[in-house]
């Protein structure tokens, strides 16, 4: 058993890979490294959540940290509580993964995501903390554990306060993925006056993300059309991302949502430096639309943590990912699906235009082909290995297309993305690059 941070905390199959023993040690290590006197812990709706919550809390308290349990809450809710109380935080969730998986994500003092060097320090401290000779506090130096669900209510109030007006008259369908937004999501929209129809808000510990939520928007699309709603919003299991659906049942992804919010915020003088931050996966159509409107684009690697780092480094106010992680940096310190949905519908209400109209006016998406190539060995430098093939593909596409080849961060996969105005050409180029990746990295056994 060992501890390794991935791209978004520590994850694994609950009780076999992510065990209570590992969580206990992680709590001890986190208390030593983060130096927080108080740590807030929230979780999603997985049946393994309370088990890991108990172990993590015990580890933190055994090293002298006072722990506050808030129960089921979106991941950004924990970040908000930590930021406003000056505490550290932890979330027990595997986001969009199947229910058997779980994860632990840590926030430093003030609700900030951990830098790589801090995660490495926690890993080293974990090995010392689980050793037989590790020292333990005693007496008054042992931390306490308490429950305070009222902090979730304060987070809910803060979400409502991000909307300057009301959402009266809007008919909305929410897909809560049987996850962390199942209670708070509908409540927030109803408080602001929206008429809300809710899908998948009855978690039973094992149905989180099952044919529901941001990864399965087709169910939401059918419901929006059937109920004659103005829009639909789908969250993932821990509600840090959102995907929208317009009144016609068309999916509106993160690129479109960021684009329409960027244009609205620029018009209101709220887009700092007239710049947005997106990852390399953002559609070429997004880049073209921003250029047409004089809005700068800062590009980062895939991952909302890199978006947040770039936002803070440049002092920018808006960024996110095509997958629906959107960060309104002037309103929150992390991506927040419920908050993002509120901001989008606020634009719809103030402009008096449909979501479909706003999304179409904001950008035109170029056809995008994504191919995941399973290979025998993971090559972190695959873009360099295939530099000749990638350059040839770029020449074929010219100014009307784009190529991205990158390795998976955790699996022996090469991810090939090709965009072009001609979808047939995009598919052809993607298949050629996929074949080149197989030749370079070998076919799996």
C-alpha cells in the first residue's frame, strides 16, 4: 500500500485501493504538512464516503487538527468554506467516476489547490506517518471532530448572492447525477425564482453518475424538450462542472458557455484584461470567435488546476475547460457547476435571448475528432516522438484545422484530437495519427 497523488487528488477503488488505512495515514500526513488548525471535510453520495470520511478525520485529529464535518456538499462548497474561514479542506469524491471508486482531494489554507511540491511533501509525510515509530500527540493536543451542516447553508447563500437579479420566469431542468448537488442545486435555483424540474436527485449510495449527469446529457436533452423548458443543466457527481442543453435539446458545452459569458462580461466591464484562460482542448472555433471580438486567449495544459494557476498568475477573471469546468475567479476559487449554471442563466435572463441564440452568436464550433489509442507503453514525450507526422498533418489542415497529440496522465493511452472545417478530412487525419502512435508505442498485448 502506498500513496500517490494523481491529476486530481488520490483516487482508487474504495476499500481495496483507497483503503481506510491509507486515508488515515493521509489525514496524519496532511495535518503535518498543511499546518492547519482546522480542516473542513465534505463528501459526495457514494456509499464508501462515510467510511473514508471517518478514517480521514481520525488521521487529522490524531495529529492535532480540529475537524469539521459538513456532510454531502459539492466540491467547490468545501473550497468556499475553507476560503471564508481560513481553514484547510478535504473532499471525499471521485467526481464523474463509477460509484465503486472514490477519492480524496485536499485544499490548503484558504481553500487553495495544492501545488505539486506540496503534494510531494504529503506523500513523503505519509510514509513517515504510517510507520510504527511515528510520534503521536496526546491529551489536549489531540484534535476534535464535530459536525456543522449549517456551513453548507452559508455556501448556498453565497451562491444565491452571485446573481445580481432574479431568474423569475425561466423554466429549467436540472440533472443532479444522484450526486452532491442533489439538494443544494434545485434549492438555489428555486430561491432565485426559476421553475425547476429535477432529474436524478435521489442518491442511494450506488447510483451516482449512472446514466446521468454531465457525462450523459442525452437524458437531460429529452427532458428539456418534453417539459418545454428554456434550458437544462447537468452536473457531475461532485458538481464542479456543468454541461448545458438549450430549449431545442442541443448540448451546449464548456467552450460555448465560456464564450457567451466572456462576451457578456466584457460588455459589462467585468472581463479582466479582456482575456480568458482555456486548455489546449478548447475548440479552434472558440479561439477564432475570441479573436474576432478582441478577446485574448491564454492556453494551458488539460486540467482545471492549470487554468486556475494561469488565472491567478495573470490576475484574470474567467477561464475553464470544454468539459464544463468553469472558473469565475472573481466569484470563486475553483470550478463550480452550480455557480456556473447560475451565471449562464443570468445572462439569458438579462439579455432576453434564448440560450441557443446566445451560444450560436458566441462561437461556431469546428468539427472535432477525438481518438484514444491504447498502446503497449505510455510515452510522455509522444508529441516529440511523432513530431514529423504531426507537422505533416498540420500542413494538410492549413489554417482551417488543428492537431493535438498528448499522452494520458494515468493510462497507456495516446489521445489524438483533430479539428477541421471538413469533418471527413479531420477523421482521416486523426486515423493516420492514431496509426502512427500505435507504430511508435506498440500495440497492447
